[in-house]
């Protein structure tokens, strides 16, 4: 808290806004190399965007929850909450 001036708690709440979606998008792109079905969906132009966006949103929700719990635990240990 001394070095951050107390802004670490505010920044972490703001980071939860976009971080989970970006992370889910990266995870989904990496999973296309592992699962051939995802790679096939990505190659099809017509349904690609809708399906990939749907899967990204489905991954984002649990990832945001996991990151929120982790951030809360970190801030609780550091006595920011």
C-alpha cells in the first residue's frame, strides 16, 4: 500500500472489466491448435464469427469469476479490503 498510494485496489477492479475477455480470447485461439473441431469452425467464414464469439463469452464468465475471487483474496491478504 505504501508504494501504490492505495490505488492498487481501484486498478484491480478496473482490470477485471476487460481482462477476462482478452484472456478468454487468447485461450480460445490456443485451443484451436489442440482441438480439430475448433480449428474447423475457425476456418469456416460464414459461422466462424458467431460461434467463436459465443465460445469466447462462455469462457469469459467463469474466468472473470475466478479472477475476481483471486483478486479479492490477494487484496484481503494485503489488507486493502
